[in-house]
């Protein structure tokens, strides 16, 4: 059986488009099987849904793919992490991927693009908080929890909701560990990062989990 990397993507024709163009080229130079996940209702709904995009990607992926590794469109590809996750899924139903990382500024991201996708040492703000967005899971596990909750649209909490349900319904049999690689995340506009009650996802998560 095989592992596929899923990257949800909906065009914004702006800064993230330029980042994704470079990131995708890097993925295509690896030996990873890449699935670019589109939201089938993006145009109709006007909001990109990671939930719909990933659910459709898993559903339509050839049966040979029994494990999936989920990356963001603004994450630097890391083949070592993908390989580690595939091995981890030999014995666990799912796994987080990173417990530390680097976030590049808008200026450093522009320099990275201009430099031909070369990441310079020392770029970015370092962080050490585990991230639940990039995650790996088996097909059986994903189907058991019903995939992502498609009520979440736009930005926020769809990843935390999935992580909560994975822990509740398909718990790991060993403590979470990490491969030692760092997440590199490029700059993206934060105008959509509304964590107030005006964001329907914030309200939905609170109503679902208390």
C-alpha cells in the first residue's frame, strides 16, 4: 500500500498563490505522491473549506493509498517527515508531525520566492508549540471518525475538531512523539484569522466541545 501527501488549495490570486507556486514545484521534485485537494463548493459557497477539500481527496484517492499526510499550502515540503509519518502509521492510527517550527515574515517570504525557493538560515520566528494542522492518518482511521466536519468553512478549528475526535474515537496506543524535523511556514495574510465570536467556526467549536 502507499502514502499520499494531501495539500488543500483554493486560489486567492495573491500572495499565497505565489508561495504555493513555489511550494508545489518543490513537492513535484520529490518522490512523494501529491494530491492537491480542491474544495468542490469553493465557487458556490465563496469560502474555501479544508474539510470538504480533504474529505473529497481521501474519498477519490485510488484504493492503493491507505495512509495520508496532510500539509498546508504554505508549509515547506519535508520528505523526511513524510517518510517518518508513513512508518509511524505502521503501528498507530494517526500522528501529529511537528512540535516546533519557524514562521517566516512577509519580507523573508518574498526573499525566499525571489531567491528561487531557497530558505536562508536564521529566517523567521521560532516556535515550540505542537501544531495540529499538519497530521497523518490511515484511511481506515479517517473513515472511522467520519473525516473532517464539513460545517467548518473559512479559517479555524476544523483541524482541532478532527484532532479531538481522533483522540476520543481512535486513540493512539503509544504516546505522541515527533520526528525531530521543524515545520517551516511561510507568511500569509492574517485578515482571515478572526478568533472572535463573529467567526462561525469559533462558535461552532464552542457549541460542539464546550
